[in-house]
């Protein structure tokens, strides 16, 4: 990995792209600190006192802490991610979009243009809800008796503009940087909260009055578990099931083509982190609705809902695990078409050894895919749900200092996944430049 980044840095063109990407990341982090008018300085303290289990914690993770501070980039990449998911689903339902997706670069440009429009619409809706929420929660200095509508419009415009700027920066990274713009911004947001978390965790060893030697042991154990988790994620992400494909020989003119053996690689974790994002978004809906409906925290019914659906409760963890497995299958179903793959193999004169072309090949690929998806879902459960279980056990025994473990698995999964994606992207660009040099 380090060798790839070193080679990219020594290549002038890739060095320029890396520097441009770093510039965008710096601008993004700067925007995460720009305050929106009328936001109170106590906003962070209030946010941290919110009931656990709502979607706010997950959105704060995706925004790199900007959501909790109610700053310019509070919405982060959430509208863009949601828009991309919606467009991916609509591509399967709407024939015109499916046709565009198969038209190459021109079709992708059309879909990207619609994705931007949907992102703006979602950003406006989300900005209105978020602005009203922070106002009703008392996180602002707005005077309801003076120009209330104007102040709300300004806040909505700021948050909508922030989401639009984040989308623009992600696309600039795709065009002029190293690619994977959304992933890079997600990575930057999560990494930015790491130093503060580590310092706060290590700071518990000595709080200025008492020395806690047992906390040193906890730090060592957690660091070891983190390293094992990173190794496990890297190993699993790079693992794949290869289905052998044999191509028949054919004569075209005086030349003979085909006859070689190949394979169809299927990644064990084809769905990536998307099922985790889907599951988190769905399972936190009840607690989020309760938070909106019970701003003052005096309603017993909504307090009960928040308590039941907190991320330290068994019901939350069970629902999250079930949804995680379900969305893993769902995402593979919409992103991988066994029928199309089987037809491509058949049209190119290939066949899986021992399997007849056509429907038997499709059934065999589908069967293999189902098994791989189940293994991938178990992997996601281990990485994302297991830290929640550990956190729930710690809270049950009165150790609330491990509260940050709830989303730690998701954070590590995103960070490691982005690093691996970036490495593969740099390797492909390095290989392309080597081929160009050889041809020249």
C-alpha cells in the first residue's frame, strides 16, 4: 500500500492529483468549522445530550462532526449518498434510465445530471427539517418575534448551499483528483474525529487527580482488537470466489481465437458498506421520530420509544442485524444481474465447466452468489453489530465510557474500504501510464 502511494507521489501527474485532493479535503474540513448565523455556542453540548439510538449519531459520523456543531457542512454527503442510492434503484425500475446506464459515458453524464437535481431537492427538504429542529430544540439565538421567516430562510439556504458545495467538491475530486470523491470526503470526516477520541480515551489513564493503571490495559486490548479488525477487513475485502470459464476455439479467416481459460471473480463483500448505511438509516427511524416529537423530553410514551430503540438495547441490535442481512441480499440483487452475466459468457463462446450455457449457467451463478452474499452479510454483522453488543454489555455494567464503540465498526469499515479503493485506483492509473509510456 505504501509503495503504491510512494510511486504515485513520484509521478508528476498523480502528484498533482494527490495535492488537489488534499486541497479539497482541507477546504471541506474548513467548511465544517464555519458557523451558520444564529447558531448557539451551546449547540454541541445539547447535541451530545440527545438520546442515543437516533439517526443523528450516524449522520454526525458521516459529516465528520459537523452535524453536531450545526455548521455549514452539517448535512455533509448524506443528501448526495441518498440521491445516488435512489437513482440506482430507479435505474432498475425506469427503462429509460436503464437504457442510459448502458450507453457508456454519455448515459452516465445524463444520470449524473439527474442525480445532482435530486441531491438539491433532498438537500432543501433536509435543510428545512434540520433548521426547524435546531430552532425548536433551543440551539439558536433566533428571536421568533423579529423576522422569524427571514432567519429560517437564511439558515435553510446555508445548509442547502453547504450540501451543494460538498457535492461539487466530491465531483471535482472525481474529475481532477484521484477519484472516489464521496469516499474521500467520508474518509476525511471520520479520520478528523480520531485524534480527539484517542486523546480523550488515553486521558482517562490520569485525570489530574487519580492514576488508573487498569485503563492502560484497556487501551492495549482495544488497540490490539482494532489492528486485528483492520487485518480481517483487508483480508476479507480482497478475497473473492473465482468461477472458472472455458472459451471455445473459433476460426475467423486464417486466425484462431479463443480456447483459453478464464474466471469470473466474485468478491466476498460485493455490497461494501452500503447495507450498513441502509440498516442504520431504517432502524433509527423510531428513535428519530421520537426525538422530533418530544423536544422537551416530558412525554412518557416517546421517552419509552427512545429507550426501547436505543443502540444499547437488544431490540435495536436484533433489528439492525436482520436488516443488515436483508439489505446485503437486496443490494446484490439490484447491482448484479446473473442473467446478463450468463448471456455475456454464452455470447462470447464461453461456458462454465460441467454447466450447460443459458439458464443452468444463470442458476449456478445465482446459487454461488447467494452463498457469497450470506458470507458477506455475516462479515458485516461481525464488524458492525459486534461492537454494538460489546457496547450494550459495557453500558449494562455501568461503563458508559465505551459509548463510542457503537459506531466504531462502521467507521473502521468505511476507513479501510476507502483506503483500499484509493490504492486500487492509484494502481490502475499507474498501470495506465506505464502502458502509455511503453506505446510511446
